[in-house]
């Protein structure tokens, strides 16, 4: 098999992965809080072949030798954390984040140490669910029933027959439905974290991110105190009650990228066809 076929074959495999990433983005264009993926390429190997001394002529500016590549591979698939538009829903338990923040979720799945796994999300479509350990309160949870965490690493709990109000700093207050004019009581502070290195996060499904097993959160995630953080206007974070963040996928950009990648795939497929034709002609030569 000649070098052109190897080059094209290896590149086609990577381009197929890129197509899968684009297809995943397009499929989630309407998914609440979804963050698009970006795939980048890198060379696998490049050899420099020396040319005969006869190529060295007076006035030649380029050095002898020509590079021979062996295709490209997916170097990294990164999560693009750009802010998407917030859409009003009117549901008091729908929460959107402005800025670089993630809600922390305690999952029902256990890790290798037998402790509940921790995940993070931008999808704030929450609900109230019963706490089996405490019948007198409700818990703020995801649509799958997994708990939304507070700043003290416990679930956000709302007393029965109370309505929650959440301010832009993530503080949760509960108002007694029987005495709506009474002063709301403070019940907790949402735990908000910032992804310092989002490329280290792994997609867990259900719009959740997690850390790979054995990864130290230090340097990847940091807990945010919104009140202190917002002193820096450029990094301001705010929680919006009654809003949901939309997907940050641009369908126009993804379709444009899809056509470009399809053309690259087609070019490499034709390179294989051309190499196969040339090999066939060579094999059929008669002396």
C-alpha cells in the first residue's frame, strides 16, 4: 500500500470523528444548557526525505528535502463554554446562569469508594422532589431526581407548603404559602463552580459533566462566591430565576462546518480511488 493511501485512510478516520462531533452538536441544538464540542486536528507524523544533490542549483532558496505527512488525527475535543441566550419560562424552579458558572449536582450513582458521584451542569430545569430522609421538606433536584447542592455540600431543602425565591447571587429563600406577607426565611445558598479547564471535563450524559476517575479538582474547578466574584465586572456571574439557558450551538455555523468536512472526506476518498487505480495500472503492465 503506497503512502498516499495510508495518508488518506488515516485522515478519513479522523474526519469521521469530526463528523460525529458536528452531528452531536446539531442533534442538541435545542437542548437546554448544552455546550457545543469543538474538535481540533494535529499531524500524526511527518518525515523529511532528502533529494539527490542534483536538485541543488544556483539560486535555489529552499533547502533540499521534501516533507511527507502520514495523515492527521483528532488532537482534542473541547467543550465551548460560551454564554447562550436565556429564555423566560415563568417556572420558579427553572434557573439560568449568566457568566462562567455551573450548578453542582449530587448523583444517585456511586463512585469506586461507594460515595455519591458529583457532577456539574448548565441545565437549570429543576424541580422539587420529596426527601426520603426528611418527610418535612422538599429538595431542589434535576429532572432525573438528583440533588442540587448548596454551598455547605448538602441538598437545597424547601419546607413543605413554602415557595422558593432565588436571587441573582444564588441565595434561596422560602415563603410560607399560608402567610405570604411574612418575611421569607433563608434556606440555603446554591453552590456555583467555575470550570478553569473545561477540556478536562467528561460528558456524563443527561447534560452533566464530571471529572475522570482519579482527577484532582484543584486547577480544574473552583467554587465561586458570587458576591465576592462580582466585584470583577468582567467575570460577573448571576443566577436568573424563571429562565433557562438555551444551547450555544449555531445551526448555521455547524452546517457550514459540516459541508467543509464532507468535502475533505470526499477529497481523501478520491485520493484512495486514484491510488488504487494507479496500482492497478502498474500491476497490469506488460513488458
